[in-house]
């Protein structure tokens, strides 16, 4: 079994593509037209798991609501400071103010500290950014 993609419906395709391509750094891998929508598959590189942005041609009168069972997408970054600056330059805001440390307790009792930040995409889906260091 191989994980392929996660699909989200988008309210504003242009803003969603800007967010995932310019801020997150994903690249459009393919685009497929169906009878009632267009599917945009984005990934870091060819063959990597993808995010499918579904642009339904007929949108509901009220914007899609983020599902209660979906948590977040997670991406790793090389430089948290540069990412935060890019967030500000592009006019987005981090959730919870600034990046923060998260203590993860391992089975052996040791603690791994991860530097993380959260941001919402244009449709309100949470995206977690984890510093690689």
C-alpha cells in the first residue's frame, strides 16, 4: 500500500495555489478536468505524496467549512526564521503568534524538542511547519 494524496476543496483556487506553491514550495505535478471540477495535484517533487486541490465549478453559496475530523498538513522547513519572514512578506499571519517549542516524550523517557509554527491556508485548513534542525 502506498500513500498517494490528500484532497481538499478550495473556495479560491488562485489564493490556494499561491499559498501552496509560493509559501509552502509545492509544485504543480498535474491538472485533470472532470465533468464538474478541475483537480490540481501538488507535491514537493515528482512521485512524492500530493495535495489535491479540487476546484468545483459550481461552488456552494456559503464557503466550504473545514471538517471537524481533519487536523492539519505538516511540512518540514530548513530555516524557520526565513519561513516566518516569508509569511509576513506574503501578508499571512501565523496562528498562536510566533513559532514555539513542543516537547515530545519518547518511549525511553527522553524528550525531543521540535520548533513548530501553524498557519491557515486560504480555506482555513491548518498547516504545521516543523523546523528540521
